[in-house]
């Protein structure tokens, strides 16, 4: 089954599903700065574009990621993504 998610007044949209390896979403983020919270460990892989990520959102430093790169986030943590152009990503959940 495919689930559909929309956040921040439609500025972040994703489609979710799962397989034997776990759950995942494929999404698009519009330009802006967006803070997300995690309830389980996540691996965010950037498919297209570039973004700056602050992890954790409250005290981390901004790090730039380009298409093809990824970062991991622990459960119970928030992180902020900032982008000046639309980006595409895959998020894998443990």
C-alpha cells in the first residue's frame, strides 16, 4: 500500500511504502527552511539538488549535502533542512 503525506502547507510532500527491508518515503521539498522530528532512526538520502542540514535542529551546525549524499538521524531528535531550490529525497526508516 502507498501512503501520501503533506507537511508545511504542501511545501513538503512524500509517498510512503515498505518492503522486507523496512519503511521508506520518497519526497520533494520546496525552497525554505523546515524542521522535522523523528520517532525512529532515519536515513535521509538526497536524490536531486542540494540542501543545508542542521542536526540537531537546536544546536547543530549547518552542513551542506549534494545529490547522492546521505545523513542519518537518531530517534527522538529534530533536524532542520534549508534549501533555495526544490530537492528530491528518499527517507528510510528502521
